[in-house]
C-alpha cells in the first residue's frame, strides 16, 4: 500500500477504517465481493491425468472440469507431501507441515494429543471462523483424533464424516461403533460416521452421502445469507476400491477391473461436484464463491505404497509416496467468477500452501499477527498484477525415508537418500534423465538452499508413525509407547504409507 504524502490525510483514512470496523457487528454478513464463500474440494489419491481437464480420455469428469474451464487450471500445482496426512496439514495451515513435525501419517491413537496438527497452529477453518464465516467439514479429517484436535475444536462449526485417514464406502461394512474400538490398524475404516456430536449409520454409497451433506450445507447457508466455508474432503478414490453399478457401468471401456472401479469412484465424485455447482447456480451465489479443487497427492502407480496401482499420472514420473512429479503434482483448479476470468491456464509452480495464503489475503482476515505463512496470495499473479513465480522455491522433506526435493522455477532438485540429481522440468517434465551438470557448484548451492530451509523446520517428527496403534498384544497401550524420534523408533514399513 502506498502511504499518502499528506500525513493528516493518512490519519483520516485510518480513522475512517477504524470507525467502520467498530460499527460492524461481529457476525454481520461481510461484503460478498470481498468476503466470498469458500469451498475447498479435495480428492484422495487422484492421479494427475485422471481428470478431464488434464487430458484424461478414459475418465470423463465434466463437472470437475467446469471449475477449471470457468476458472483457472494450474498445470504445475503441487502438494507439500506425497501422502495424505502431511499434505493436508500443509494445505490447512498454509505452512510447511515440517515446521510442526507433521512429517508422517499419524497412528490414529485418540489418547495421544501429539498425533495431529498442534493447537499452536491456526488452521484455515479457524481463521475463517475468526472472520465470521460458518464452517463445515464434510468427509475425511486425518488431522488428529485426540478430542482436542477434532474438527469441531479446530474451527469447524459442523462436521459430518470420519476423523481417520480412510473409510469403507459401504454402509453394510460399517459395524464398528468408534475409532476407540479399533483392535488393529485400519479397523477404523469400518466405524460409524460422526455427525457433529452423534455417531450415525450412513445409508448410501459414501461418496453420495458426502455430496448430499455438502449440498445441504450450502443450501442452508445460502438461504440464511451467511458466508460459509465448506471443506469437502472426499476419501475417493482412495482404497478400498469400492464402487456401485451405477458408476461402474460408465467404464466398460476400461478392462482392468481395479482401474475401472477407481474410475467409477472418481465419477461419483464428479456427480457430487456437479450437484454442488448446480446448487450454487440455483441460489445465485456462484459469482461470489471461491472454489478450489485439488487431489491431496498423486495417484498410486507403484507397489511401494502397498496399494493397488490404478492411477494415471502421465506424463509425470512416479506417484503416491514419491517425490517425483507424479507424487506431488496434482490436478489443481480454482474458480472465482467475480474476480477471475475463466478459461485460463497458469503454468508457473504454485502450492496448496497458497490456498491458505489466498484465502487469508482475499477475505481480508489475515493470518495471526506475526505469524509466518508459507503460502502466498495467488490472485495478483493470476490477474497479471504481479509477475515472477509466486513460489520462487518449493521444498519437500520425507523425514523417515531420508529423501528431499525442491522445485526452483523449472529446475527440480531430487535427493534420493544417497545423492542429488537435477531435472529440467521444462524440457523433461517426465524426469526421464538427470540433467548433465557442468557447474559443479550448482548442486552444492542448491543443497545449501535446502539446508537453510530445513534448518527452520522441526528437527524430527512430532508423533509416532502409522502402524504403532493399536498396540500389538502384549505391548503397553498408553500413548508414547512408541515415542517419535527416539532411537529405535522405526519408520513406517511401506504398507503404512497408506493412506
Ligand atoms: Ca491421499
């Protein structure tokens, strides 16, 4: 902001702003143009090319494609980690999750207050609630199962879904009362859902159920003229691979039954996104609703995750659990008709961190004073008011695996635990072969850049890894039985890269 030369004029402007603030009731409807409704749609493990707007011909997603067509498609949109938990922790705080030790998927122990996003962080839901928004999470949480870390203690007025990292899609399989009744990891896939304070049986195919709840919330808030934040976190198309005949019938052209099911799961999400967009149109609020669509990590294309290889991340290399582009570069689109012209591609690197940065800035609420946010406001870049890369460098740390990576413009730095190599993403987006490096100091300098960043992060993960709760028989069940970072604390075996 340029300060007026006339100091008394500046004081006058400041005074008027303060007076206006004082006259605004705490929960008055903020101006729809400056305080848009916000919808954050996240899918789980959807591959880069498994969406129509990134060129899939096998899996049609006409509704999801509307978001990109009527908004902006990010061709180089990155998440902060190649599996669910850490990726979502970065997304929802706007800060690299390694700053607070969220370097792995938590083990789900509801007695352990360390196993999630610490209360010292402000999540986007908390920021928006602070700004007077009505907030709801529909779907998957995964940001902590301890009572203090659950959605309604993290800025969400309402919550319908499940707190762990995955869930069965079939009502008939959900016969466990609660997470606390788990006897072994992944029992929680069979829990009843949580509807605010109640545990409920759901009746439809889970994805349909989540879509219905999302539409109901939007409809109710629009009718009440309340600005809202909807975090619609589908667990599809994450395993278990389950779909209904309605969606499977759309993919008879896909012969592999597992990929066909995965495609059907995405198609069910697409129908839900269509219902949501239609509701915004019906209520006349589409113009002033800012929507983001992302997948939380790349699709599964390698047995390294212990899951079925079903996704297409083409033309990128690798997938979920890896720091190659296929693991961290995801379908990413944004729509805000009031502010942004549609039909644009944005080709510079952006991060899911920037979703927080954009929301904090565009709503005018702002992050907590003095708080460093790693995400930036993308709108000035999308409108051409700012040039250059919004994120001059992006960083990834996989603590347990000893791997890390950076993207600096078109350069990719990848350290595999033994050595660092460089890729030129402009000429070699598939990372097929390392760049020849003539300047021997380049890798060294990039290594130093990473070291500088890493020096700002937590020294080690803040909680034990997935697979350490519930305890095996004969082991103590109290929290801390597998303390994070202690010598001998083993990194998660490959299967536990889920979810
Ligand atoms: Ca995921």
